[in-house]
C-alpha cells in the first residue's frame, strides 16, 4: 500500500515538475486580424472616447471601465495607434495593448499583445495559465467583434455612402454672404428667387434645390443655392449658370435638422479623406424636404453629395 502511495506521489510530483518547465515563466501572446476599413476611420473611433459606446460590443460600467462577456476592461493610456488596458476576470488579470496598424488605404490591422509573468509555484502557475488563456480568448472575441463593426461603412460613418453618376448637369445659382449660419427663411428666400427666375425664363426645375454653406473666418458664411433645370438658361444679374461634369459623385442621405446635416457633411468629408478621393467641385446638400412646409426638423430628409474624380 505504502509502495502505491509513494508511486502516486512521485507521479504527481513528476507531472508538476513537467508542467512547471512546459509553462514558461513569462509568456507573450499576440493576435492579429485585418479590418476592411481605413486606418483614419478606425483611429477617429478609438482615440475619441466619446465614440467608444458606438463600437464597444459590451457595456460601459464606469469612466474608464467597460465589460465584455465575462471580463472587465480598465482602459489605461490611449495612444495615437491604440490603447493600453488591464483585463479582469473573477480570479486574475492581464495587461495588454490593442493597436490599430496601417495595412493599406482601405485596410487596418488590429493587433492584441499581452505579456504575463507566472508564479514560481507549480500549482499556482497551472491555475494562472488557465485563467490567462480564458482572458486572452475573451480579448480575441472582442477584437473579432470590432472587426465586424468596423467592416460595415454604415457603422463607421453613420450613414450609407454610395458612389453614383452625376445626373443634373445644368442649374441656376445665386450667392449671398451672412454673418451667421443662414436661417431656413433666409435659405428659402434665396431658393424662391432662383425658382422665380427660372419661371421667368420659361425654364423647368428638374430636381430638388441644392445648398452649400461654407464658413470663412469667425463669422462669414458664404451661401450658395442652386436649382437644377432641364435646359441651359441665360445668366443675368445675381443669377448665374452652373455646369457639372457628368462624372462620379458620392451620395448619402440623412434625416434630421441642421446639426444632423452638419454631422453628415463632416462624415462625408472624412470618407473623402480616408480613401484619398480627389474632388473637382464643392459638396452640396439636396433639400428633399421643403423645410418651410415641414416645421418638424426631425422629419427633414437631406441628400448629401460630394463630386469626385474616382
């Protein structure tokens, strides 16, 4: 009997010694995955903490604390190319770095790196190995969910962006400068003047009115409205003819008031920068909803356009 106990004890000790040497004192883990999203877009969402709740697949539980599945993440320093974090489960924690790395104009690599130093105690080292593996698997699931989010452009830009062909090639336009962002009444006063001019010239409006507001300096808003027509009309006075090349154009649609439209314009400009598009003309709004008739701004539909060469 004593012999068997001795053999069992020797076997257990041998196993522990083997595990002790099989599990290194320090272990580095890395996980990499490629996202179909420009590095600039990923950077804007990760560096700006205000955007974290948009892409984080779990919950925010504190100022710098988030949860995902069965682990909690304490976010440390946010870098220009990622962030440091400590990941906790019930029994252990793991420090790591999540980076986003340039992988081409329209691709980004997400890379998770963690380093863990194990206890010298064989029994404790085995338990730590299991916990660290569990935590790393949680991070891998998190990164995979991030890939899914960032691979959908609608998530990244807050609207669907498509590349179309320019349809309206000719229009009548007028300009005016304000010391403030023009009001709805001021914009539609300009639009009505153009529409009346088109009627006086026996022309026909072919699409929704167009608007571009460009801020110059602290209080100077260069405002242009244009109305597409079915044929060329002669310019006169403050009314001028504008021609668009029948090339490529980015299109998106938003619903909401002036602030929502401004957000959409900024995101469309971000898209142009992210994918290094070159534009031959100014972007503009197409006012689908008559904002004078519809006073509820939450119901306004606006199409955003950005001409591009390719």
